[in-house]
C-alpha cells in the first residue's frame, strides 16, 4: 500500500504542475489578451487560483511520497 501512495504522490505533483500550466496558458492568457472586463478573472486565475491549486496539489503529492500519510494518530502502520 505504501508503494501505491508513493506512486500516487508523483502523480499528484504532475497533476499540480499541469493544473497550473493549464490555468495560466489556457485560461488566463486569452483573458489578458482580450482586456476590458476580462482582466479581473485573468488576475484571479493568475495570482490566486493557479498558485493555490498548483502548490496545494504538489505539497500533497510530496507528503504522499515521503510517507506522511502512512501513520495513524502518530503511530506507524
């Protein structure tokens, strides 16, 4: 089970990086280029959502790789 957790940790890191790239490249850049009333969502995608989602998923994956989720109430399983 721990091997599966570690493998999924790598997957979560890749998904986090991919989500950040997707949000900035496919969501925010077209809004930045169109300008006008679309600047507010572009700012939200770029400076709020992309970092929170990317870092959150990547940190979750890092902890899964390190085996932090293989404990229960401080005891190793």
